[in-house]
């Protein structure tokens, strides 16, 4: 199996790539308690580290800003953003270890080649991520000051489901009774029923905390994860999108150059050679017209046949440049025409669907090249073409029952297809085991 796809830098995936999610884990008391314990541990560490980071970063940035007019503030500002970057790195290690959050690190801004010492020293100040790290240090500490005490109080409240009634019962047996004490005293409950009422009310309040503890912890966890992703990793996603765009453009330029070279070769080997022969034959007709009219008519007939073949070649090449039927009648009609002129019997399954023009053109070229390759190399008795749309992706699959063994070769038709699909931010997969046929599948994101 050979797969060619647009490279996806680092761990990021394009929106068009299929993703499988793991099945949800079954709920259990241990997993529920573990989630609560992990957040409490994270909240405590975030508050402790945040206090240190908040003090250092805020102090350094304040001192740097106040003294920047005398230039001494610039090194202090550099120290401040580097300290913030260090605490952000600690967070990128802490959240995955405790909360299971994936926080990729954006690529830093590097000093330009030949930059002087001062410019290299000040480069951290030109990196937007360092300032976002500084903002995260300040925001996350203030957030931890609220979320950790709230989570702790909610956990203690949930423990009152059992602990509250037990503590009330023990205190009632060990301490002298106080008139009107407890909730029952405020409600005016008679003395014989005061203790049971207090225990039941405490149990109900604790039960309320217990039932809402899970959603509260989950919400606080998502809040910390969202802030961290937004400030620590959002630029990573933008960098990946930019990298994919640059790679897509490079693949498009490469595919266009290869297509032009191939068109030039096809014109040279086909129509140009036939036209040269037709010109020579016409010269022969000119010399034979008076002394041997019969031979001249024979040469004229052969020349007409050559011109007919030349016209067929030009029509075939023009379909590869700009298929008018695709624009006039749509993708289904264009694929049906390709199947009709294919040397191999071909069936097309293409329901009516709304696709962007560049996606339809990409699918058309995939089918055209695949049918041509199947007729030349597969030895199959028939070919099947299937087009479908799944979510935001358009998918085309061409299968045959031939000899298989198709490979990606530099300069070959499949390699050209792979480059064309990569220029659309899609992926091309060729599965061709020997003696088991060939399956060519292209997936193109409609938003590419």
C-alpha cells in the first residue's frame, strides 16, 4: 500500500483528516474520585507556583516598563518574559501529567542570520508567545485563587453527607446540650427531635454538594484547560495552518510544473509528430498530383486519417486542461463522459451534490488519470468509480480487479495526481497488492 498525503507538521492534523475517538471509559466511583483528586492536586500546585510566578513576572515587568526609557528596562523586560516562558513550560508539563491536556508548544521567534548581540538579546521581546505566556501567568494565578478554594469547599461540603451527621452525633454525646443550638433550634424543632432533624438536614445539604461535585470539578477543569489552550497553544494551531498552506502551495506549484512538462511531452510525441508527417505527406501529394494521381489520392487519404488522429489527440489533451462539460453540466455528467470514452467498461456512482469547483476539478482529474492507468496497465475487465461526500470531505474511489502492483514513481501519473491532491490539502491513497486489483482513493476537504 502506498499513501501520499500533504505532510502535517508535528502532532497537528488538518480538518479534513479523519480522526477516530476512543470509546468513552465506563464510569466508576474510583475514576470519579480520581478526577476530583487530580484537580485538587493541580489547583494546589497551580496556586503555589502561580504565587511565585505572579510575583516574579509582575515585578520584573513593572520594573522593566518603568525603567525602559533609560534602556536598563529592556534587559529587565527580557528577564520577565523569559521567566514567564519558564512557568508556561512548567504548565505544559503539569497539565498533561495531571489533567491529561495536550498543550503543544509554538515555535519560537529566532533571531535573523547575522543579527548582532543586542538584537539577539532583544529577540524574546518580539515573540508574541512570550507576552501571551506572561499574560497566562497573571491570569492563571488569579483563576487558581478562585477555583481551588471553590473546589476544596465543594469537596468538603460533599463529605458532610456522612461526616456532618457523625460529627453532630458525637458532639451531642460528648458536650453538654445547648438550648436552641443547631439548625433545628433556628427552625423551632422540639428538643426530642432536634438531633435527628439536624443530622437529616446536614445529610441533605451534603448530598446536594455530592451530586453536584462532579459537574463543578469538570467545569473548573475545562476552564483551566481552555485558558491554557487559548494563551499557551493557540499560536501553535496558527503556525500549523500556515505551514500546511505553504506546503500546499509548494505542492501545487510542483504539480503544475509536472503537468506542463507532461503536456509539452504529449504535444511533442503526439500531435506535433502527426502534423510533421502530414506536412511531409502533403509535399508528396504535391509532387505526385500530376504524374501519379492514384498514389496522390492514397497519400491524401492517409493524411486525412493522420489529421483525424491529431484532432482526437488535441481533444484528449484539451479535456485534461479545461473540461468544459464539467462547468456546463456538472461532475456527474463529466464522469459519465469519461466512463463512456474509457477503453475499459466503467460504472460511475456519483449522486448529485454541491461541491466547490476546485474540488470537482480535482475529482475529475483523479478519475481521468485512474481510468487511463487502468486501461494501460491493470488488465482488468471493468472499473468502478464511486464519489461521495462525508461531512466536510469529498471522497472518490476507483477500483478494478486487475493485476495490481501499481506504484508511485517520480514523474509518473500517480505521483502527479498525488501532487495535485496535495495542493488541495487532500490525500491520495493507492492500495494495489499483486494479483488483487487496485484501489485509488482521494479525499479532498471542501474547505481547502
